[in-house]
């Protein structure tokens, strides 16, 4: 029974990380990021999106993205006191995001096969949809 609880908490943390990815991408990186005065979040839209569109989706990884993920992992560290499995799921989700996002922008052919919605987010006429990077389940759930 304990194994099921641990696995369930890990999975819950993993799904939470995917939801957090969707929320941050939609609300912080795009909504706040379109305001050039908000320099920290503006890099995403004005640097990453511009570079991706100008280079047929190719873009080098950003130190800001790496540091943001590390910040979120540190911010969620108190969760490990409640449940290491839950924190482990969050950490696994964050590391998966980093891996998928980086590889997708370095290897566009791999991305086309595995994450077509992320390509659509960057390259479609509107960049105001397909907020999920590692999964499209929240976009389907929320109709975005």
C-alpha cells in the first residue's frame, strides 16, 4: 500500500510541474513578458520567440531559463519536508521540461516528431496558444 502512495505522490508532483509549466508560460512569460519594462520575463518573448521564428525554430538554451528552473526547484524545496516523493515528481517534471525544451530547439526534426504543438506555439500566426511544452494535455483541458 505504501508503494502506491509514494508512486501516487510522485505522479501528482509530476502533473503539478506540467501545470506549473503551462501557467508560467501563459501568464508570466507571455502576459507579463510582453511588457518590455518587465525585463526578466520579457526575454522569453522578445529574445527566445524572436530567435526561434528567425531561425526555423532553432534557438540556443538560455541561462535565464536554467536559473529560473533552479529557482523554482529551490522554491519548492519545503515540499520535500512533507513528501520527498511529491518533491521528486516536481523535480522530475522540471528536469523533463528542461530536457524537452532544450532538445526541441536544438533538434527541430526530433521536435516535429514528438512535440508538434510546441512548434505551432512558436511558428503559427498567433503565439497565444499551445502553452504546454512537454505536454498538450492542459491546452486541451483549458481549450488553448
